[in-house]
């Protein structure tokens, strides 16, 4: 089990997973265009996301499960962190 593995073995497994993810990725570039640190999320931002999380199942459907509601909840924080529209996309 993974819980019984040593730290070195867990790190090796994590490196293997990352190498596999990078090898199969279809993304050409994984760097942000705007590399300046973003403003910290304020208590108001977190509260806004918390209130939006109450509507998580408003768009619930069998195919996509809660993806639309989850994105609706995260958008205020993502917009504050990623000021460049291409980074947000």
C-alpha cells in the first residue's frame, strides 16, 4: 500500500507520474504569460466563493456531474489570480 511506502519510494512514484503526464500532455507550453505574483485572496473573495459553493448542485446533471457548479464557485478566485485572459483560459 502507498501508506506503508518510504518517502523515497513515494517521491519516485510521483516523479514517474509527472514524467508520464508531461509525455502525454497535449499542451505546448505550461508557463503563464503574466509571471508576476498575484494579489492574495481576501476574506471577501473566499466568502464569495463559499456562498457560490452553496449553488454547487444547481447545475447538476448526470453527464457532467457538478463541473459547472464547481467552476462557478471558483471563478472569482481564478479571475483575481490570473489577470491575463490567456492565463485564465
